[in-house]
C-alpha cells in the first residue's frame, strides 16, 4: 500500500552533517541544497518534493535514531553497561553542551523537513493555477495537506525538545522556536513565543485537516504517508502538551471510536503459523491495525538502526554487545501476563568481558523481512499509534476528573496487551498520576516520550546502580526543572551571521 515510489529522491536531498559544518540550519540556501527551479512545474515535480519530505524523516537524526532514542536514554529507562562504546554518552550522563552533534542532528533534521515543506508551499499555488482537470487538482490538494501535516509535526517535535513545558498562563513570554514559513522570502532569525509557535502548529494542522480527505470504509493502518487520521493523532498529542484536555479527548476519540480503520494489536490473536501474536508482530514486522503512521522503509531505502545500541549483534554475529540495558526499575513495572514484556525484552548473554546475562531490549531487534536480507537492527519507526491515543485520552480524562472514563481506556489498552484478561485497572484522584506514568513507560518504552513526559509533569528521577553498569551516570539524581530537560540551541545557530536566536538555560551550563 505504498503511496509513493520511495526510490524517487528529490534533488534537494540534505546532507545533515555537511549542513552543520558549513552553515546555519536556518540559512536560506544551505550549501548542500540544489535549488531546482523546475521542481514545481508539474504534478510529478510536486510528488517528488513530497517524497523528499518523507525521505528527510528517514534520517538517523530523527525517528530512526536520535529523536526517538535520546529522550529515553537521557531519562531513567536504561543503564549504560561496562564496556560500552560511549555512544550517546554525554546525553546519558547529562553532560551535553550546545556543541553536541547528536542534538544538532535533531535540530538540523527537523529544519530540513521544514525547509522542504516551505519549498513546496511557496510554489504550490502557482502550480495549481496551471492544472486543468479536477482529478489533478484533488491530487495536488492531497499533497498539500500532507505537507502541512509534515511541517506541523516537525515544529511540534522542535517545541518538545528545545522549549520549556507549555504553561497556558505564561506562553506569551516563554521562548518558542524560530518560525520559518517561506523558503524564498527572508524572515527574522529569532525565536517566537511558545504561544505563537504552537499557533503555527495548530494552523498547519487545521489546513491539513481541511485538505486531506477521509475515505470511508477503507483502512488507513500502516500508512507511510500522512492521512486525515495522522492529523487527528498529532492534534490530540499537541492538545495534551498544551494542557487543552477537552480537545485532547475530542481528537483522540475520533481515532479510538473509528474501529473500521484502527484497532489495538491483541496479545490474544495469533497471526503467524509459528504462533506469533499481534503484539509481537507489531514489532517484528512493523505492521498492525493500530499503526496510524510509520516511516516506510524498503530494502534499498531506510534510515538508522534503532536496535544497534541495545544489541550490537552484528559486531561478530555471535554475541550481543549492548551499550545500554533496560533499567531494573522499568522492568519491574511489567507484570506476569503482559505480552509487552516478551515483545520488548529477552534474557540474553552479552559478549562483554563480564558476560552479563540480562533482559536485553529486542523491541528493535530488526524487521524480519529486512533481517532476511542481512539488514540487522532496523525497524520502521511508528511515531503515531492508536495505543498512544488511549493513553492521551486517559490522561486528559483524569485532568478533567473523569476517572471512570480514564479507567475504561487504560483497561482496554491493558487487556489488549494481556490477552483480554488481567489488565483491569481503576484509577482515582489519588492514584491516577502514578498509573498514567507507569502505563506510558510500559507501552511507549524507548519510543522517545519519557524525557518530555517528566518535563511536562514537573518531575525528576533517580538512577540506581545495577549489575555491570558503568560508574558514570549510574548514580544520577535529576531534580525537576533541571535546565537540561530543555536541550540547548546548537551553538552555530546562535553564532551564525545575522542570528538573533536566544539560547536556553542549558546553553549556559
């Protein structure tokens, strides 16, 4: 069901590493960007640019690498093992500075997406005037809706990583991000308010919602392109981060209630001849009725290897050499009968000198179809899933004081993972915060949510040493409000000629 041919790569492909060394990510014409003046003279040219936007999302700096992994590595979910390669070491140890290349890659990657979106949007109306048939105009409107959705998502991720948690009472005075809405027109290189930053996200989502057509009676699961449903999913997540509880409920309900399009993956339902259930299948084959949007990989076009640092099996194809293992505190949250435990973890012996035997993360062991081609540890990122929508709605219900409704949502999700029994839970005014916290860890483990959850909840954390972990970072206590919950703006962005970009408190550490 691939909508686009992913082997079409836009001429304007960005080389992030080059961009970081040669110029600001916000420079109008990055040195590695080849401007093709003919790119939008045809519907085919528009399709190629849209394909280039999806290709940018494949970057190892984004969902197939740093954007997914770093927020969880920085938190309390993993521990660095003795003998590790120090990959992401500064992030794990909370010693990163504004020159950290991994954080820079997230910043550059997201602005690469935004730049390509702006390149398209600056020219789309001109192209639209040349089209004659209604079918071509409808196709172009579909592309445009996807582009608005792509830009909204990129900005929402920038806000999550590089801004303070949203405070409705202070958002006009909180620093947002640099807003770029045009590729060809000069715009001030300075940060907008957090209120205005979120306004752009909401405006883009509204335009996407208007342009993308919801097709009745067709399943949209596993879509590698942005759909009407993807817009709803992003909108509910943004509402949650903005503490707009009723809107979060309204938008998540559109997806949860649409069982003709999406359903939770069930531990009780076997889908393969060797007995694999839907929960396992979701992570071994990157497919399931609950996947709202995934990054569409092929054997010749894929991003980073999410599972590399947790397994490193391809070091010698004999032993596992993890850089990070699951924290015992996280493992303890999974109870007997929870299918997520066996889908996410497997007790394996490492090849390190200490020969640690531990439940290693196999959630990203690798897509089975890619593994058959000797491509290891590569999974298709699934940034939007129905399970998250249940968690969003449950949390929003709790903030609205509707605890019975929240309990029903949590129970529905948990029963799907337990096999229709054993997941029943009831929350109250006294228990809901802990319940939501723990369920989000259980469901969203190593999907890039933990740091941002702690930040918006105003919570810190503490790591406790366990077997064969390195000393640095293993005894770490982080208080709520620590400046490094908000990543520093890359140094080169602040020092670029003409820049008025303000740094965060973490820029001064």
